[in-house]
C-alpha cells in the first residue's frame, strides 16, 4: 500500500469523523444547539483533526526519514573503501544498489535463492546478474557481492518498516477518534481548539516559506565564500574578462571577471524596459481611461496571454524569426546586425514583460478614486490633462513598483538570452553585437557531471548571489517608492 493510498484513507476517515462528531454534539445536547459552547461544525472539525492530523504527521515524518534510514542500513554492507570514498562514488554505488533492490520483489522464490547464494559466494555473481536481467534489471557488469548484500538489506528492511508505519498510522487514527469522540460534550470548547490548530498551521506554513528562503540564501552564501577561497573577490567583482577554463579541477585557472556578464544583463534588461514600459503604460492608460467596457474585457485578457507563453517559445521565435529579420533589415540599410544580439533579445524580452507593466498599471490606475477625476473635470481640465496632472501622479508609486517588478523579471530571464543573445561574454556598447547574462552563465557552469569543489563550478553560486542582491535591491527600492509616495484615499 503506497503512502498516497494511506493518505487518501486518512483523509476519508477525517471526513467521516467530521460528520460523526457533528451528530454526536447534537445528540449530547438533546437537539438544543444553543446549549453548546461551540457550533456542531466545530465539534466535527475537532474530531476530524484528532482522527486524521496526528496520523498524517506520522506518515509525513516516516516518508521523510524512511529512505535515509534504510539506505544507511544498506550502506553498512558496502566495503570500507566505498564508504570512505567521495560523495560521487558513494552516490554511484548506491544507484546500482537501488537498481538491484527495485528488481528483487519481482523475483520468484527460486530466483531469489540464487541471488542469496551469490551474496554469500555459493554461486557466481554472474548467475545473479542473469536472474535480474530476466526481469529487466540490466547491469553494466557482474555485481559485487557487497552490492547484492546492500540491495538485499535495502529491499528486506523497506517493506517491513513500511508495514509497521501503516499499522501505526491506522492505530493512531483509531485512538484519536475514540479519544475525541469520548470528549465531545456541550461544554467542550471545540472552537478554541480548532482555531488554535488553524493558527498553528498558518504559522507553520509561513515558517516553511521563511526557512526555505533562508536556506537558499545561506547555501548560496557558503558556496560563494568557498569560491572566494580560490579567486580574489576584487578580481571577480572588477574583472573584465570571463574565461573560466574547465581544464583543471580544484585550481583557479582562468579568469572570472563579473563585469561582462553584469553589463550584458543590465544592457539587455534596459532594452527590454525601453520596449515594455511605454507600450505597457500606454496600453494601461487606454484600457483604463479610454476603452469601453467591451473593448477592455477583450483587450486585457488577450494582452495577458503574453505572460502565459513559455519563455522557450519566445526564445525560439527570436532565434528563428525575429533575429534573422533584424539581420536582413540591417543588411538592406547597410548595417551589420547579428541575428543573436542585444537588440534581438531585448525587444523579444520586452514583448514578454509587457503584461507585467500593463496589467499592474491598469489595476493601479483603476484604483485611483473617481472623485479625483470628477474634481479635475469640474475645474475645467480635459481628459488628457486629468490623466497627466491627476491620475498618473496619484498612481505613480504603483506604476514604479510595476516597472521594477518587470525589471526583476527581465534580469532573471535565461532562455530568451541563450537563444537570442548568444553565450559570448562581451563588454560592448553596441546593441547590434551578441552578449550574455549572469543567468546564462549560471546554467552553463552547472551543466554536466561536475563536482562542486572547483572554482569553475563554484562561480555559479557567486553569480547567483550577485543576481540575488540585484533583484533584492530592486524590490527594496520599489517598496521605498511605494511607501514614500503612497496616497491614502477614503
């Protein structure tokens, strides 16, 4: 029985317990619900929580701990040279053990006996390999006896442990139901208990979000510190050449200059904003102030479709259609424009982030009180003057926040840059030449089967921390603008 099946059974038991608890509360008060401290529904929630929640928590804890525990026990069967080896060697060995263990439940008793004999050396391991191959478990070579022993331990311990966990979950659910059912009475403060549980759940959800963010930041920060043990922070932050050279692992060969990547990121983002901000802002003004209700109901969803298109589609469009189009146009007017360039990536990315500016700005402009418009018209201002002198200044903090949000989206984009701007780390002012960005190099530095103990790989974390600081600064600045210029309306 899988964990999802157990979870479904527990949820079903909780739903059934809700209705039983609700009916039980009405019975205890003789149908006089005004005598209950809490409404019958709270008694139902109370019994449902006691029935399902402790068992679900136990199931979740077991789901997290099961694999590490069983794998740890199985690893004790491996030779010392494997256990003392690198993490990559142990991971590779355990992947073979997992492959063998997954095939063991398919074996007949006679086939399993062959594998047991191979484990203890009574038959050759090639016999065990042939038995596993009959069931689709293909191994590259004859498995070592230690691998067979580890797989046997892994498979033999996983099923009994899972069975005990299932029994414990159902027993805990039954105990919770019986105990909760016996406590239901008119004076039970079921509402208080249910609300405390809900507050605890909300607090846990917010804590998980915060701890996840902290964990990501700390992991990137520690790896960045490790990188700076190989490369000087000054050379990284102010270097003008990007040439990581993957030749030597553990050595700081190559040049890790950040400036070409940082410039490429800001250059492409600036071009994208030059496209997105005017188009998005004018579209928002039109939809909010000029368009009729039918036009707005049609135009806004159509415009927001741009935000739902996968970025790989934008990148492919830039690579196969827009880039060659710009190159041909440049050739006709005597300009040499590369198909992969700042201009190509910036314009396509600008089209992609138009909905971030237009949709948010439209909502912000609509939030400006109608009384301000009517007051402006009453003073004799035209509609365009009202928009320029009243509405846009009132909506300015929100519009600035929308623009900075779009900038953060542009800075973090990867696929469009890979396909439309290239991977060359150039420090150039010419928008017709190819450049690359921080996000592209993060992907390229982490691509492949690499160990995280060389500056060529660790530099990706330093780049990630740099990108995090940039986007954090933009968000903080947007919050500052909103708070400083926000208007309070009644």
